[in-house]
């Protein structure tokens, strides 16, 4: 075992120093007139984000899923068919958080696989990602009967697992889909129409609320606003035509 492995704080400070050194060196090269590399603030911020991913220690998604087990923490366990934990890249830069599973998701145990899921897939592809490159999950992991809204105590029982998933994935950004996702993550009752269109903060992670795809299926005229939100997301992720 190396001294870094036995002392995570040493590893963290060592990596932080290395990342700062890389940034300083890149700035030095740029200021000295060297050409042929990219040294914008956006790129330096991205290097910073690598550091954030590398230097914080967290439990794995598998460990969180194991802890959730055959969850009986709320009444939804009595009526669900499957727990819908989440899917996608465990190291994703971008995480989508929805409300809760519907019929199709409950049948398959996968998030966003029904009609709203089809639209979410199109949204993800429009911003040059694939479903496999992002992480997708929900505020609650079990389907409410008849797709009713989740109750406060159901959210309270489930949200600690979502928070652990976020701490494990450490995304650079979260797109909160719809009222329940946005209001729960941001601990507010402000309506989604007022929350969307700008970034908010959740434990240092940028959160962009937008309308839920199911709402878009009923109100297609709102797609324009979601596209505006997605353009903000792409800019913030520094996506210039290809997913990174
Ligand atoms: N709606 C959600 O909020 N989540 C899903 O997984 C499916 C539909």
C-alpha cells in the first residue's frame, strides 16, 4: 500500500496541487506566446472538474443499489413490480433526474423507457450525447399507483438514495426534469416555469431545471423553451458539436 492509498487526504492534496500546477503551466505557456494548444478559462475549468472527480472518494452505485435492497421503506413497495434505480454512465458529466417510474419503467426496471423516455432520448441526442453517456434516474424509485404524484413521505424515504447516487456519479451538471425533480433538489416550492431558464446550485453542482418530457408531450409548444435550456446546458458543458 502506498502512502497515498493509506492517507486519502494526502492523495487529495497531492492531486489538487498537480491540477493547479497543470493550470499554471498552461497559463504560463499561453502568456509566453506558445501556440497550438487550447488554454481558455473553459478548458481550465474542465481540468478543475477532472480533479474534482478524481480526488473525492465515494461509494459505488452498486453499493448504493445493494443498500436499497428489496426496499420496503414506503407504501410504494406494495404496488410496484420493479425498483427503477437508474441507468447510464456511473462517471457521467451530465445527470438527468426525473420524477418517478411510470408503467413501462415499472415493468422493465429501467428509467424513461416509455413515451416520455422516447422524447428524453431525442433531447439527449439533440445535445450530442447518447443515453449511455449520461446518467438517468428519478426522485422516487417505485411507481406510484396510477402514476399519481409522489407523496411527501415517499419522497423523503427515497431522496437519500438519490443524493447518494449524485455523490457517487459526481456529475458536472444535473438537468432536473419537471416540478418534482427541480423542487426536491433545490428544496423550494417555486414553480418550474420560474425555475427553468437558469442554473441553480446543488452542493456545488450546477442544476438546470426544465420541463418534464411528459409535460412536453401534452404541451408541444413548450419544446422551444426546453431547447433554449438545452443550449445553455451544451454551452456550460462546452459541447461544440461532439460529446466529451
Ligand atoms: N417519468 C419520469 O419522471 N421518470 C421515468 O423514469 C419515466 C417517466
